[in-house]
């Protein structure tokens, strides 16, 4: 049942988003959005990949204007990464999609059902974070 719901939301999301980003690119962008300006090392540590691999991901996203790099003024040997114009637009669009899904589907649930769903999703999220599956996903979204 959850798989069917996930599948429906994924198809809906794919129809509404024109960006063709890999799962690792999305994880990287999400990390930057949540933390603001971050270093290559912080991204590597979070994603459990090498700084070189992060550099490759960042280079591709930088070419497409999703992220931009700058030199850390406090440590000139360190490169900082932040969202660029398309990265900001990507998350604005994500927010629009979330609002659409909420108004279309979640608004039909009772308040008690929403509270229960929230608790279940939070618990599931904690399990996923504890297991640390980020490094198990390759660039094609395969496990």
C-alpha cells in the first residue's frame, strides 16, 4: 500500500519537475539548502564519499548553475559551496509541489490521521538516518 502511494507521488513529482538530477545530486543540494554555505569536506563527510567525488558532483552542478563555489575568506585553502540560481529555483519548485500535494491529498485527512501519519514518518525517518543509506545509492539511483 505504501509502495503504491510512494509510486503515485513519485510519478506526480516527476511530471511536475523538469530537472534531471541524480539521487546523489539531490542529496547534495538538500544538504546545502539545510546548512547554507558548506565546505567540500563537510559534504564528503555527510555523504560518506571522497572529497574528489564531491568535487565531481559539485563541478557538474556548478556548470548547470545549481551551485556556486567560493573561497572561504577565513581559510583560503577551503572551498565553500552554496546554492546558485537554479538551485534556489529547484527548491522553490519543490515547495510548490509540496503545497500542491498537501492541498490535493493531505487536506482530505482528519487532523488525528495527519498527526498519526506525521509520527510514523518521523519514526521512519529516524530509522533511515540511523541506518545511513546515503552511501548505498549510486548515481543512477540504484542500491
